[in-house]
């Protein structure tokens, strides 16, 4: 399923639903406190992005950035140039639904 992310709140709702569907309690998620997770699930817009990525990873949710084709080469080149600094980033073209 693809979900259009328009706010921290939409990510929080998805995280909460996924956590509950997986039968996990807030304190079952490692790497973050239950207070942070509560704030994230409620859509607090000042949550730390790195910690959000930790929660997404723990729940098996992938976040994909969709870059316009007209800029894809420039973005991929920039990522490859900085790869040692930012860790493992995989670039790959994803087809939109219906293609």
C-alpha cells in the first residue's frame, strides 16, 4: 500500500495502526522512549526525524522519496557523492501504481 504523506500526523496515524496491528505496545519499540512514540503517534511536528526513521525501521515500514524524473540524475549523483557520510542509501526507480 502506498500512502501520501502530507503531515507528521499522517505518519503518526500510520505508525500507530501498524504497531497495534502487529500487537506491539509502545514500550515494545526499541530505540525510542514511549513518550517519543506517543508524541509521534499524536502528530507532534517537532519530533526528531532520525528517531522517526528508527520507528519506521522497527515496524518494517519503508519510506520512499519520489523525485521528479527531470531531477533524478542530479539527486542520485549527489547521494552517491555523499554515500560514505550518510550511510546506506539505495536509489531505484519505483513504478507508480498502474504503470
